């Protein structure tokens, strides 16, 4: 089945829309409770109630338009549903706060396992987008594995050591910015390892 292209602005909306819904819902319910089925929910838990259907809807629209789901998005959605479900069921924000840690550790372990086997799983995921030498793919994969590990540790430090408000702001704004800075910092490596014919 062929993959159809999607408008880049729509793709951006599908990727960041659920996060925006999470943030806006948190802001709306950070100081007041939402009562559902006799249970009272606040802050991050209410935001999670909105976040889960938003991310599933985003994946559904992406699938309907492209007939393709990125593996990373699918893994993230599964972890969101599991940890978000625990957050709502137990009415405890701890689980959704741990979600970025778990997702980043999963990716770090997957990439690290591939490296131990002498393979770049990033090449498997992104080989059609980036023409790199084998050496370049291995170096690029090492850096991403370390970055995912760093982000997992950073999330743990922030949600355990700072206020819930600070964690929500970091998740919404800080984490994407840190990721973009990291991506831009890799341009030198990509240039060095792009084959001349590309």
C-alpha cells in the first residue's frame, strides 16, 4: 500500500495539536475541578482526559490521509494510553508525568540495542529521508540514543524536583525547543557523512 503525502502545516497540527490541547485543558482546570461520574479531577489529570482522545484522533486522521503511521508515533500513543489510563483510573498525575521518561527510555534502549548489534535502527526508520554513509548512520544513532537518555533523565528531574506548573510548561514548550536545538546541532555531522552523489 503506497503512502500518500500530507500537507506540512497539517502534519505540524497533527503532531502538536494534542500537546496544545493538553496545555490549554491544564490551564483551564489548574485551579478548579472537573466532576465526572461522581469523581473529581484536577489539573494534569483533566488534561490527560483530553489528551488521550486528542492523540488517538490525530493518529486516526494521519492514518486516514496517508495510510501510514510512523513507528515512533505508534509507540508513543501506546504509552500515552497505558500511562494516561492509569492516571485517570487512579486519579494520580504521577503516571502521565512518567510517560516522557518511559517513551524516551524505550527509544534509547531500542537504538542502543541496535548499536550493540552493529545496526542503525534510525537508518531503518529514516533511511529514505536522509542519505548518509553507514558510518554517519551509526554516529547519528549514537547521538540520538544519548539524547533520548538525557531527555528521560531530565524529565525525571523536572517532574520530581519542580512544581506541576513548571513540568507542564517544560513538556509543552521546553521539551520541543530542546529537541529542535539538538536537531540543529547535528547539521555538521549530517553534512560530513552525506555521500557526494547526494
